[in-house]
C-alpha cells in the first residue's frame, strides 16, 4: 500500500512539469536565418531590377492650347537601387523596401506647336523612388509554400526631362504637362510589375520545391508543409511532414511519435533538422516493400564460409539422404522487423533484427533446412549533405547470432559469428551503401544549394515542457521530491534525438534562369507521375 500511495503521489506531481504537444511534430524542419535572407536579397534585387527594366508604360498624349504632344516607346535605360532591405516581419510575412532609387528613361516624342512639328527622343529621370512591398507566405492546398498575398506601395519624389533642339525653350516651358503625366504613369506601373513577379513568377519558382515525389522504384517521400510558416524578427521556420511511404500504399500513414526538432542556432544561413521519425519511416517503407532481404546460393556463397557451415552442421548433414549431402547451400537473410534509428549526441545508429535460414537445395528436390538463426546487429550511420541530397553511410558495429530452437545450438553457432559478420561487411553492406549514397533531395527550390555543411546530433526529452515547480513545504523532502520528478521524466519520457545540418546557401542558377525554364511548363503537382510498381517478395532485392 505504501508503494502504491507513493506512486499515486508521484503521478499527482507530474502535470505541472509535463505537457504533450498540441500539434503533429514535423519529421523535417527548415530554418532560414537573417544571414540567409541577406543572400536571398542580393539575388532578389537582381531579379527586381530585371522586372523594373521591363516596365511597360502606356503612351501619353494631350493638348494644351496650341501645344500638342504624344509620348510613346517608353524604355527604362538604367536603374540605381542603392538602398534596399529585405527582412522578416512576424505573422508569415517578408517585407522588401527600396528607398531613394532612380530610374532613367528614354521615350519618343512627337510635338506640334502652331506650325512647328518636331520628332525625336527625350531622356528623363525619376528620382527619389520609394517602393514598399510585403509578401505573405502560407501553405497551399497541397502543402507547398506559396506567396498567398502581396501588398505594394510606390512613389516618385521628383522627375526631370531633358530637351534639346530648336524648340528647347518651348519644351521646357511646357514640360510640366509631360513630366507630371510620365511620373503618374510610371508610378502606376511599378506595383503591378512587382506583384506579377511575386504572385506569378516567384510562385513558379516555389513550384520546383519537391512536395510528394518518388525516391526510387520502391518508396517515395512526402515533404508537404504541416502548417503555415512561422516568422520571427530573425528567422523563418518551415515544418515539413518528412515521411517516406511505400509506393504501393501511398495513402498509408505512419504515426509520428518522435520528438519535434528544436533549432536554436542562427549562425548559418539555413538549418535543416531531421527527427528519428524521418529515418524510421524510410526503413519502414523499405520493409513494407519487401526489399530488405538477400539470397546467396551456390557459387555466390564464399567458399571459406561454405566449408565452415558444412562443418558446423556436419551431424545434421550426415543424417540426411546421401543424394542431398553434396547439394549447394542457400543462405536467405531477411529483416524481421522495420529497423529503428537512434540519434544521440555521441552519434547515430540503426538497430536491425533479422533471421538467417541455411538450407541445402538439391536439384529437383525440396530444399532441406539446416538451421534458422536470429540475428541482431547495430549499424553506425554517418549522415551528411552533398549539394541538396541527404546521404547516409552505414558501417556494421555490433553483431550477434543465436538459435531460435535452443541455447545449446546457440552455443554451437558461436564459431559462425565472425565469418557471418565478415560476410555482412564484405557482401551486404556495400549493397546497402550503394543505395543510401544516392540520397534524398532536401526541399529547396531549384538553383539553390548548400555549402559548408556541418552535422550536429541532439537529444531532448520527449514532449517535455518545464514549468515553475512548487516544491514541498517541508524542505527536508526537497531532495527526494526532485529526484522523483527526474525519475518520472526519464521513465515516461525517454530521451529522443534529432540531427541538424547547418549550412550556407549558394545560388547555382539565377532566379530568372530557373523561372524562365519552368515558366511555360506546367506546375509540379503533388501526385507522382510514375505508376507505382507492385511489391516484390524476391529476397534478391536488397
């Protein structure tokens, strides 16, 4: 009864300390910092200059007394944008400001004053140009990041026009009508041009971000956003589902019980965090596809291992029909459960449980099983980023085998431990690493890559949120009370890990180049275009 009362007391003390998450944790999280935004601003400013250079201004014509004028073929000759700023604005916004810019223009004039008719060109300059735009970011219906709305204000403080020719004095006297009209028309064209650039052109660039696509012939990945981006004065956070799926069962969901990655760093331009769920879902999908298996038969079995296996099971083979004694050996290695990933500050590991069936396969006769043993292994995983591909290099660290029939047979199998480990290292691990080194793409737009990557492992208490505790009034029991709280946390909420990749950004292609490439192409849909293949039970597919 005393033990039961103490446990009840501990459970009553639990709520002030612990709270569960109120929303689905992401498998993948991306943070863009102010440093990353500075690089985006540089590339974005070139893009804005290109857009403003292509401004189309309507013809201007009018009459003032005996003065008739017609202005046409307005062309932007030069842009000076000395002061610009792109910054995060809380509540899902990005603010882009251009101050004290100047725009040089040239246009064709047709002027009639009494009996004098003149045709030529006019150079003009718009000074003190101020542009303020706010882009609202949101998740669209398929889970892709989009610019959902955009506000814009533009003004021109001054505009000058230079005239030459016989009627220069007359033009200068009457230029007020032309300059005022051109200033109004130009200011009216700036915002529509930028709104088209944001809502149409930049959204077409965001269409290049993978949302739901196939990794290989067996599995795919879902990078849909779980919610709208979270914007602070210094960061922009994107929560992605980050779940792999088996292509033959695309609608099947794997529940995420992993801890939500927490990114605190801001030194690099971008941070990408992956929880254990990200890797577990990949291995679960491959397990469902039935490809975590391999079969070696006949000459594929290393000769030294074959001799050792025949010696180990000599008694069993001796009692068999002489017609099958010299039959080839078959080894079938099959993963028995989805492997599990564990991320700790000391490193990343993968735990694998499997079984190994050893049989003789005489020609035209049923296979004769010699042994069925269980295998447990732990692989160390080196996770790294190359370009935009997240890759994994695996290495076998721990390995043991045991019989599923008896402890005595397990003792007899001890001599096979080292040869089978060597078999795994030399035969199977290269096959696995050949597949994992292909990697999976990180959800960034085309033309944007990572540089100077640094991978860091973290571990936090699952769903733990600290609150201000109320210790017992009797200070003599404080030590026991604190230890009880710690024990409860460790028992009910074990440490779970995630890893972060901090990197800087690099534009391998300009925004204009990528946009022009995809401008005429249809937007990337959330549904894959390749039909999924049926799952295979062929153990050769590992």
